[in-house]
């Protein structure tokens, strides 16, 4: 466990709240202080910390790994930020992209041509964790002259197929 300023602040808040609550039950300061000191880590790690993890959508960022991309498509959202920032895929050909990422999961629709655009490949990135997540992430890879020129992430609502 890494002790950060935010952790210390949260622990102090929990300690103060426990101390104030226990002070209403028993007026002995040394006893309420001792019980608060013992209960603070328990209250923090079993109540407050899980609640913070449920409502926040923080996730770890990972380096791009072609093997992990293919094997765990639901966790691609962890790799995409680094992939875009580092230009890992920029300048690669369609065959190189197909080797790294697999076949395009779907092609973007071009309204002008009234057909799918072979130069805009899309891949699903999965659903970022969080209690109130209602959207899934995707990435559109845009080609020009058979080379990647841009990666664009976007979200869309999560829909479920009816049986």
C-alpha cells in the first residue's frame, strides 16, 4: 500500500468522524481515541474505500500489447490512451494493423457513398469500470493511402440484444 496525501486526509476524516460519534456514547477521551484509532483502518478499508472504487471510474493504463489486445478485448480501454499518445500505430499499413489488432470488427458507414468505408476500421474497447457506466468505448482507425493517419475514440450507449 502506498501512503498518499489523499489516503492520509481520508483516514483523518474517518478518524475524526468516528471519534465524534464514539464521544457521544462514552465521554472518556482516552477510550474513544483508542477505539477510533483501531476502528479507523477497518472503517476506511471496508466501507469508504470500496465505495470510492465503485463510484469512480479510475482504471490502470497499460502499454500496447498486441497479444493482450487479441486475447482480452474487454480490457482494450486500458491500452488505448497510451497507444494514441505514443503514436504506436501511426504510419502502419492495413496489413500490419490486421496482424497487430486482428480483422476490423466493423467498418464506418460513409453517407456520401452509401456504403461502408474501407479506410475507417473500428474496434470495441470494452466497458470502463464504474457503477454508473452506461457507455462502451470504441476506437476508429482512419487510413489514408493505406497508412494509419489517426485514431479516434468514441463512446456509444450499451445496448443488449433481446432474446
